[in-house]
C-alpha cells in the first residue's frame, strides 16, 4: 500500500463531487502550524481543503472553474514522497504533507 493511497482516494471522491464549483480561493495561510486553506464555492455551499505543512506553492490566490487533482510526487529537496495538489488549467500547484476535506452544504 502506498503512503497516500487513502488520501488520494478521498481527494478523488471530494473533487469529483465538487467538479461543478464556480470558483476557488486561498482563504487562509498559517505559519504556526504551517497550513494552507483552499475553499471551493458553489451556490451557498463550500468545500474547505487544508494542505498541511506545504513545502511549495505556485499560482494565483483565486480563479474560476477549478479542476483540481491530487497525486503523489517525489519531492527532491526533502528526499521524500509528498502530495501534489494542482490545477493545470489555472497554473496552480502546492506540494504538501497532508490533505483534509470539510464539506459545508
């Protein structure tokens, strides 16, 4: 079993369910516990995604028609396998140690 199999399965489930979201925004960045919070919006609902211990971030803080995906990636600077959370259409990418999902419907 791969390190992040369960997380990747969970991310696929949530992101498939939220594929019709209208826009996305980085809604919080914390230094004390190093996390990045991304929120997907649709109607009066949202999906909050927390990226724990981000190592790398590239992209805008907000964009429309998000098409997010997650995968494992070997991260050379720390010489370990981490999570890659990305949207190629928006040129957004974050490399992190964990992903958590909270739905507010």
